[in-house]
C-alpha cells in the first residue's frame, strides 16, 4: 500500500492542532509527518500518534519529498509557499482564501462536489468555515427542489479569527469581570485600522470591507457558495446575500438561513426528512422539547447540526433554518482531511503535468 509523506503548514495554530488530530484519526496511510510553522515556533515539540515531532520553520525546501500538504497558516503564507510545494511535487489542500476563486483550483465540500477533485492542478481549496456548513445543509435541498435564493446571517465564533484573537477575547472577558478595561488589538480584523472588544459585544465586521459595503467574509460566502453549488462563482442561478457577525462564542458558528426553492411543493416535514437522511447532517429540531443546535454542544463534533426549520408564512416555497457547526473541525480541519482522504482514495495525490 502506498504511504504518504504529509506536511501540516500552520501546525501550531487553532486549526493546525485539529488538522493533527484529524490526520491521526484518518484513513490516510501516513509514512511520516512534518509540522511547519513560523520561525517563532521552530524547535517546539508536538505529537503525532504518540511520537514527538519537532516543528520546523516553513521554507520552500521544507516541501521536498512531501506528497501532501494540509495548510492553514494564513493567505499570505499560502500564496508564497504553496506554489513552491507544488513545484516540488506536493499536492496541497489549503484552508485559506488565497486560491479559492482561482478557476484552476477546485473548491470542495466532500459529499457535495468532490467530483471536481479530478481536475486539480496541485492545489485544492477548502471553503470558508461559514460557507461549508451552509452549503452542507442546503445541498440535499438544492438537489431535490433547486435553490432560488439564500439570505444568511452568521453568528461566528472567535476561534475562526485564529488563536491570538481567541486569547484576546478571553483576556477581555477576564478584565471585564475584574472591573477593568480589556485591550483590543486584533479584532475585528488585525489588518484594519480600528479594533474593538468582542467580549460582551457583537462585531458586524469579519475581514475588511469591500467598496460596495459588504465585508470580505460576506463576499466570500456569496461567491464560494455559487462556485460550489453551480461551478461558477458569479452564477445567477440562485441569488445569495450574507451578513456576517463575530460573536463572543469560543467555538461553533451559528447561521440563520432564509432560503427559497424553485419547486414550491416542498414541506417542512419533507425538508426535515432530507436533512435527517443526509450523511454528515444531524437534525436537532423539536421546539416542543426545546431541541435546537447550539455551539456548546456542536463543539468537538464533525457533523453539521440543523434545526428551527420553519416556513415563511407569507412566501410559498421559502423557509428558515438554524445551522451550527464546529468551525475548526467541520468548517476547517475535518473538511480538509476529508478532501485529502478523497484524493488518496481516487489516487489523485500527484501533480499533473500542465
Ligand atoms: P506560529 O505559531 O509559529 O506563529 P492561527 O490561525 O491560530 O493564528 O495559526 C496560524 C498558524 O500559521 C500558526 O501555526 C502560525 O505559526 C503559522 N504561521 C504564521 N505565520 C507564518 C509564516 N510566516 N510561515 C509559516 N507559518 C506561519
């Protein structure tokens, strides 16, 4: 059986630590692993299947002899290093937005569009965490009744902004409980001018703003959804709009999704049945028993949880639902490792000659 040399780029980060544990549990036959991060972490010790692995500084030559790269070290690092990894023969599954809109790069949610994997050129993109859970929940409904419109509002956990943003929010919360003022240096986004506290607050900004007033996170949700569902990032087959909000939750994004279907005959009972039957989705929908998805109970799980399904009482064929998933697992590490498993299964861990 072929065994693979696997590198995890960003191994010391919030998603990186989950990539390590997902890879440990995966079906991928691993020959050796390399853990890569910034110079700051070089020499740090991490573990893989009870073996100690020393973290190395990521450089182009770190990828010599590597078959498969699982990457989550930020867009700038991916842009710089992944083409170098591909040049050295490695196939890369990237968690950042660096290559998602590139026509040569498949954007994959396993179970939804993994038929696109076969046309990769060395890099495969993992969608944004908030896109993955929405598309996972909508895909079976789209397949049966056709999506016409999606209006989504997100409630996104701080861990999606990385470990240092997560630490910052915890420090703000502690300061507030001590009657002190917490410091805000990172959120809503490190690259923008102003910073605000997230603890006991809501920030309707994730990433920077575009000229049209949408945040880049909202832009990503719109165009990634179209690329995944219609294989065209600008498709007009369904209308998609989004409002993305950072909330003071540690792990687990919540999404209020309003959607309308082309086929107006769908009922709430049929939608519940489709969700309950779909692999990777868990129906938690019983208002009488106060059963609905929550971030605390979704954290640490790989599934996408769906509840509060109800019809729009004034528009036929339109519905609302509430979808929650662990953004670090379902929205990142599990999706990445599932993509890698598909690549292995289909014998696609090779860079095609272009
Ligand atoms: P490090 O821990 O050495 O900074 P998070 O998303 O939780 O913020 O994690 C980001 C990950 O990306 C970390 O593993 C971090 O390593 C890594 N990283 C940041 N900058 C670089 C870089 N220039 N080269 C390689 N890895 C980097």
